[in-house]
C-alpha cells in the first residue's frame, strides 16, 4: 500500500505532463483530440482508481501468493529471465481477462469506464475501474504459479505491465512498420476503442499483439474506416463514479423488471448488451445506430466553469498526493476517511460539470467532512505545527468552494435558455 503510493507520487505528475503535452501538440498541429471537460473527467477517474488501489478497497478471492504456495511444482529464483517470463504470463492473463470483460454482461461493468470517453487520447487511458470490488481472475496466473514464479516478481512486474499500456492511447502516432506485428500499437488500440461494426470487440491484447492473432480477435485499422470512439450506449455524464456503475445499475433494473425468472439469472452471464425481450421493449435504452452521425456528450460549459473545474482538479491532485506521501502516518481508519473525501470531491465537481443542481449538496457534504477532519485531528490528519498552520487556508478554501459552487447552481445555471448537452460527431 505505502510502496504503491510512493510509486504513484512519481507516476502521476509524469502522466499528467504527458496528457498536457498531447493537448499542446494537438493544438500545435491543428489536430486537437482532447476536449477539456472530457480530459478533466478522465483525470478525475484516474484519481478515484489509484486511491481505491492504494487503500486496498477490493477483496481478492484467491491471492497469487496463496496459489503459488499451494500448487508450485518447482520454485524459481528471481533472475532476469524469470521477470521476462512473469511479464509474458501477465500479458497472457491480461488478454483473457480483457476479452472476458468485453464478452459477459456482469464483467463489462468492470471495464466500461475505460471505453466511456468519446475521444481517444492519453487522458482516456487513465479511465480505470473502481467497480472491481472482488478480484476473481488470479486463476489465469496458474501457469506462472505452477512454475513457482515468486509473488514478489509478479508484484514488481504488474505495475510495469500496466503502465506500459499508457502510451498507445493516442491518435498522433500512425502505423509503426514491423512493430505492428509484435506489440500493441496506437493503431491496434484505436481499433479496440472504436464502436464501428468492423472494429468492435477486437484487439484485446495489452502488450503483445500475438495473442489476438493466435486466438482470432485481431483486426487491423482500415484506411477507409476511421475509428469512432465511445460505447454504443453512451454514458452521457462526466461523472466517473456514475459511469463505473451505470451498466451494473441497468442489469439490476432489468433483472428486477423482467417477468421471466430464467432471465433474471441469465442476464448476468449473457453477451455484453443482451437484455430480456420484455424489458428491452418496455424500457428502451438509447443505443447509437449510425456511428458517423450521433451527438457527443457536451454540456454547455462557460469559461468560468472550465477554469473552476481545472481548479478543483488541481486542488484534488495536491490532496491526493498528500495522502500517498503520508499514508503510513495517517493510518487506519484515517486513510479511509481521506479516501471518502477524495471520492466526494470527484463526485461533486464532476456533477457540477454536468450542470446538475445536486452538485451543491455533494459539495456541502464534502466540505462538512473536511471541517470534521480538522476538528477531530487538530489539523489535516495531523496535529503537527506545520500542518496546523494550514487549517485557516484549508477552511477558507472549503468555504469558498461552497460559495462558488452555489453561484454556478443558482446564478449561472438559471434556466434562461435550454442548455446544449451534445455536439454532433461531425462537429
């Protein structure tokens, strides 16, 4: 937990710098692929995901360490080739987990956030799940466990394998020659994120594209078929916490409303998107029919709202970094309270980005929690003199944040005219 937090203290500013660099490069080249509010939504999603991981908010049914202790035939010494083998084993497992997430209703909810952006850029790579409360896919590492690959090797290689998937989320790199035959490239992954009928549910590989070619799920990017990004049943919100559970909520409602008892259980393991016929007819859900003519989600956003959203995100990044740097000192249950503050922060300002009036309620709840933290701990999770000196600035910020959110809700969002919530795919 503490070690992963320290790794993220280095990784987060690097990822943010690369996201901003891509934004600048797109502007410079006249091909901007990054909408600001979409970027803020993606970055806030990344914050919720890393906070959840650092706090260990998930249950592992079978840990890899337990598995290797029980079934290892031999025990390998952690030398260089063992790390290479572990990397390949993780990539093989990642392919099948990824493919399962796309193919079954119950597991799609764990991955929908990653595909929810209607853009394709480095920022959308940071849209990662907080919905995976129970981890069930350790079984795909059975080959590594049989060979006795040490658990500490997997623990080192896993973050490397994950971070190595960041760079290819871009439209600014074209096909890469012979590398297209070996590794996952931006071209391959553009196909994976596309909702065109030619591309959907293809290219599940994470690092080595060979898995798709071996198991029949490979599709190259076609010259005359530009990828269109997103999900076929659009999320229509900037709130990443809502997006994480939007598919599960639909499944729960469908299971409740369907008259067929068989369908109440069947729906969970059916292919992604399947719905019982009776609820599909009675409770239709909007689905994109023509990928080249649909309206992207784009609530009206004044310059003031954009600046305020960036301000909230910046403050949140600072607060999150403080948590990761001091997680041992904050301790339990303090760091869970801190995590709640982060989640309320994200929920509040992304609801405001959606122009939702209840954003003010969430903002008030978040700021009450902030005041309570200072009251109970003497400072911001610490009673040291240096932290206590920050009490007045923090309390002032919480008060100011409440008033500014109220200004947006009661003044700017006044229904003087119908807000525009979408832009066409051709805009």
